[in-house]
C-alpha cells in the first residue's frame, strides 16, 4: 500500500494514501479500512523526522468506524447443496468458455473450504499437476496424482499470473505447505484432484500490490453470479475453521495452515452460534475415544478384552507395547 519515500513522508503523501478510494466502491470515511490506514500512518509518523508536523495534521481526523460489515457464514450442508447445484447448472451451459469458467471458480471455492486459503493463495499452488521436490530432496506428490492420499498443497511465493508488464505477484503470507480438512469423502465430492485454475487477466495498468485484490474480487463476483448464499470469501475460511474443530484438529493447526497466529484465527475466523456448536459436537462424537472408555464399552458389549484377539486390536489402535 505504501510507497518508498526517498527522504521522509510528507503530509501530501500521507493524505494521498489515507484517502485512496476503496476498490469496491464503498464509502471510505467511517470504514474499517480507513481506521487501519489511519493508525498505520500514525505509527509511521511517530518515526518520521517530521513527526510533530504529521501528528498535528492527523490529530483532528476521526478514524472511528461508523459502519461494520456483518461477517457472513455458511454451514457445510448449505455449501455442498449450493456447490452441487451450481456444478450441475455449469454442465448445461452450451458456451464452453462460460461453462469452463464456472467450473474453475467452483473448484477454487472447494479449495478455499478444504484448505482454508484465500483465492490468491490457491493461485500460487505449485504441485497441482506435477510433483514438487524441495531443495533437500523431499518429494511432495502432485495433487492430481491418484496415489496421493495426503493431498498436501505446496504454495509458492507467487501466483500463476503476472501484471501487464510481466512482473510477479506475491501472495500475502508467503509460500508454505498446507493440508486439507481430513475428510476424503468431501474431498472427492468437490472433485479437487481435477485442478481447474481460472483464466485471469489483471486490469491493464494494475500494480502488483492491487492485482491480488482483483483476483479475490473476481472470485466474489463469480460465486455471486452463481447464486452463492454468501458473497464474502472469508465465509469459506470460517467454514474451514469450523470443520477443523469438527474433525478434532488442534486449535493451532488451522491457524498455521491459514498463515497467521492462533489469536488472529480466534478473533477473525471463529464461527459462533448454536448451529456452529452443534456441528462441532456432531464431529467430536465420531472422534477416537480414550483406551479406558473403549475397554468399558467393549466389556459392556460382552467382548473378552483379555483374549489374544482383543489385546491385538487394542494394542495396534492405542499403540500399546
């Protein structure tokens, strides 16, 4: 967002950055974005040689938000119903270009839910159709490989498209390896092994720092055109977070996969409400149970837990020597 000032920031530079209009056409003053810009500039001003002058100019400005965006959410059943319906409609479209476009953005939506990624991060995956080999020789299979049961996704530092001048566009959180929600059934349902990156051409003249936002905005427009119940891309990340709880993932793991801290994950992506709680509890009821509970239930069913067969099974499942 901020340029490289040759000497030190002037008030004119500050004002230009503070009042740059929002890309989505929303009113700037009173928005959360305006507040974030204000406090970022204030922090910079405090370290500037012209600190007193800049802080004096910022002082009369009220950055307090007056409008708040309601955080959208969607449960897994509603998502799957929408996705399947939109998928079937995409097959009926005779125009191949339009049909392929819809299939590709639906693939991105499925990836966003299963991996908890921003659309632009999905666009930086490097092992969709070919294996990835690390500098020290570790091989990570291609996502499309039918023998790949882990379905690890390797994110590079840059997306697959460039700006009009051929410059690379980096992703927000940098390259890393991520794993999907541990639900092979849903992974297959969403046809994620069939990689379908959308065709995307940034607006001519766009700077690298704004191109990623343009890709995300295009994703939101495309799913909206397909009658998605939600329009916010982060609704899918919240669903991923909810599914992580449902399938018993440690609280820190989804945060690491999403590329931020557990605190940010809790504040920004935590899904609350009775329906969310029930979804988590439904999943927890299917998680592995402690050894003592297993013995109690087997005994109640009339199983001789001292038999060689029972000891063998318990030993393998609970790794008893």
